[in-house]
């Protein structure tokens, strides 16, 4: 299922905790040790921090076999994205660690 941008502008933040929780919820990870992992479930982030988007543009895809979980998960995944009106400067964390 596609996830659409709720605002226009530049993506300023993607909440990794929300993304991880959604992935576990739809079956891409385990909620409990005894749970099975659904190898067909997952998230594909189409946009990254700093990308410019318009309202209604696809920013991610959610893959799951459970339609009941999908509807709420799509809404929550859209909420994981924050937007800025101004361009975002991004730095490589790896280069930053080495002082480059």
C-alpha cells in the first residue's frame, strides 16, 4: 500500500522508532519471541531526509498480508514524516564521525 505525503516541502525528519514499531506490528519483526516473522511484510521508504515532496506524493510503501493492520499502519507511517518549508542540509553520519 502506498503512503502519501501529508504536506508539501522538504522532509526534515523520519521517526525511526515509529517505522520500527510499524514494521514489527505488520509482521516484519517480532512483537514477542514466539511470534513468526512474515517474510512478505516490510516498509520501503521512497524518500529520504532533504527530499522535496508535494502533498499526495508517494513517500513510502507498506507491504503486509493483513488488511486490518494495513489501514492504521499507513496512517501511522505517514505521521512518522515531518516537513520543513526550507531546504534541509544533510550530512553523512559516517563522514561526520571521521571529522570529514
